[in-house]
C-alpha cells in the first residue's frame, strides 16, 4: 500500500522511517517528495507491513510532524534519528 501525504518536514520522514524499520524489522520506504504549490507531498510505500505497524508508524509520524511544525524545525535530533547509510 502506498500513501501520498503532505508533510511539514520531508527530511524527518526519512529519519523516522529508518529508525522505525530498524526497531520493527519492517521495510517501509519513503519513495519520493514532490512539491506542489510550494507544499511538500511525500509518498510512503508500506509494502507488506502488518496493519498494526502501519497504524503505529502513521500515528507516530503525525505526532512528529506536528511537533516539528510547532517548533519550526525540519530535522529530528541526529543522535536519536540518524540517516540511513549511503550503501
């Protein structure tokens, strides 16, 4: 299942997805970011992820995006949410 949603901080989606995948042994992928009228839309592919984990991921990502919008930041703390390696 793929979802396309407007996000405040698309880069934080990459950080959160990487951490979530490592912690839950999932293969969720942030596929693309497209800007329409100045707003970033992110496409996320949940593949065959269990629906409970999709709900958990979506809820937490929404909470993170809301928090980042309130504090006007685009990145999560790198020590807690590193970027995936370039391999």
